[in-house]
C-alpha cells in the first residue's frame, strides 16, 4: 500500500503502513509547508512562530502540552472550500474533527454549514449561534431526546440512518407539528482508501441503508409515506476518511444518482439534493499529496453532472462534509521534552508531557506524523526517535518513527504537526491526565478557546 495511506477508523485496522521509517531529511530545521499551518515560520533566533507568536511565549503563557490553532489558516481553508463549491452547493464542516464555540463562529463568518453527530455537538453549535437551518444532524443511533431536540431547534437536515430512525423522526415531527427535512444515508458498497477503493467489500458495517437488496429504496419509500412528518430532501453517502483519490467518489456518486433515478421512476419524485460526505485527506508527512478544494469541487461536480445527464435527471444541489481537510493542518501540538532515552542499536525514546490522551490516532490507527524541534534550531546530526507520552503503557506512542537533532535535551519544545483533526476531539483522561487547552493564534494575539482541564474538573465528575 502507498506510504501516503493512513488507515482511518477501526474498520481499517487491518491495513497498516509498511516499513515505518525512511532516510533522515536533509535539513532537520526546515518546516515543510505541506504539513505545517500556513503562518508557521522560524524567527531569526530559530524559535517557531505561528500567527506571529513564538512558541516560547505560548509555552510560558499557556503551558504544555497545548494544541495551537492557527486561526487564519483555518479561515483560509474554509474560504477555499466555500469558493471552490460556489453558491449552488453547501459545505458542511464535520464538527467531529474538532468543535468549539469559537470555531462555530468562524465557520459562520466564513459561510460554512455544520455537520453534528451528537446532542453535545448540537448543543455547542446552537450555543455559539449557528442557525439551526445550517446544521445537519448525523449518527447511526440518535437518541429519542437528541431527535426531539434537533426537530424542536429546527435543524435544516436530519440524516436518517435506519428504519427505526425514520419512524422516530417522523413521530417527533408530528408531535411538534412540523415537517422535518431529511436525507437518507445510503451505503453504496464502496470503501475508499488512499489509492484504492474496494467495491462491495464493506457493506458489513453499521452506517446507513444498503443499496444492495433494496434496503435504501425501502427506506426512501418509508420516508415518502411519512410525508406529514418528513420532507425528503435527498440522499447522503460518506465513503471513508483520509482519501487522496476521487475514484471512490466517482463510484459512490454514480450509484447514488442511479438510486435517485429509480426513486423518480418508482415514486415519481425528483430529489433536490445529493450529499457526498467528507473524507478528503491531508498531509501528515512529506509523502502525502492532498488534493486542492478547487480540484475536488470540479471533479465531484463533473461526476454528478455526468451521471445525472446519463440518468436524465436535473442536477441536484451538491453538498460535502469536510472535517479533517479544514481543521487538520491548522493546528499542531506543542510539547516539552521530559526525558531522552537512547536504546543502543535501536532508537532514542523521547518522552513528552502528553501522549495517547491528547493524540490517540497513532495508537488507534497507526497514524504517521511529522515532528520538529521548535524552541531552537540545531546543527546536530539526525537521530532516529520515537516520541512517546507519559502514560502507563508501551503503546503510548505519539510519533512512531521520526528524526530529531541528536542534541535534543529535556526542556526543549517539540511540535507535532497537523493535529487539528481528531486529536482534541478524541482526547481522554486516561491516567487522570488533564486534557490540554486549545489556543487560537492570529496576527500576534493568542487566546485560549478551550481551556486546560483541571484537577477540579476531574473531581467535579467524581461525586464520591
Ligand atoms: N461526514 C460523515 C458522515 C462522517 O462520518 C465523517 C467522518 C465526515 C463527514 C468527516 O470526515 P473527514 O473529512 O474529517 O475525514 N477518527 C478518525 C476519523 C473518523 C471519521 C468519521 N467520520 C481519524 O482520526 O482518522
């Protein structure tokens, strides 16, 4: 499998990158713009700055570990997606990648919609003033209370995922005297990896209604039959995550459009919307080559237009749901080195003050990351390191294989790039380690948007 492939999600756990490390980079002090947020650079004294603020000041003010979020990078990516898709399409940022009230406000200011997948994400979105009409609510087992809250709030779309849920949403809508707009989530039998997609092999999973066997068509029939409570807007498909190749989207779009054709033929209904989900990949290492939003938009549009022409359908409104591709590259995690332990003939273990509680992706998916010494530059030779955390297990690995300067010492600051997506949002309190803050930086200002957890926070939940 390609070196740029990053298995994402437990379903991919059998597909791991081979040969974990390559040759050392020629310049250990260089910061590859592919993996670092856009305003990241080195000051004359070698200290990394982001948004014009040095990591020395960030560490002094906020402590380590900390997630440092480049606000202008995030906003630029929002704008790039928005502009690429234009006014006749919608971009829903997938809040599961990372969600906070500040992020919701930025999204709104940049004209994006929001995909949420739990009552907690919905509450955060509403608390930050995201209009309910701009929210899509996902999930394969939304509770009755979550459904009621969403319908009551007036969310723009509920993406229904099962026959039971069709009944539950219809019941809630009838009770509240409204007609709830819905999309039907369809499992098209495509699972996309980086340079491959495996047709039909992955219908064996929990999401959506399968195209195979007419399950999805039956779901659509049920939604249409509940027209007093439900308004069917269209069909939704999400094929995977960290995808670098649009071939899987091509297959899924074709199958979804064919289904829309069948819906027209069988029920006389033309569906106005198609949502192709998220999943576009980012660069975690120099070997990754992500697609640009403009190219993604053009390809997806072309696919949908071509398939609609073939099926004799009017082109529906397109929506997409990028999460990682927007927030992933915008943040890095800043750590302080605690111990440096050379293992003769193997590698050097560098322990930092966080670990699998702030980044579970390496342990869970064998994800790869780029790391750099950021409190100074160094002319020392490269040494092969494994960056590990402070947790009580040997799988507590942040960066499995990397090169750092051989003079690395306790007290140095190092940063792991592209940790904006699925790191804070999947963080835990394992070993009662406190979850780090998220610090937003822009134009010389740094501001905590999610504060560091405290021991009082832990004890407040523990009611004795
Ligand atoms: N839409 C739906 C329906 C999804 O399920 C997801 C992600 C997205 C959009 C956004 O996908 P993105 O553009 O961020 O790839 N925890 C894993 C990723 C799980 C993705 C789950 N669904 C990881 O850390 O790689």
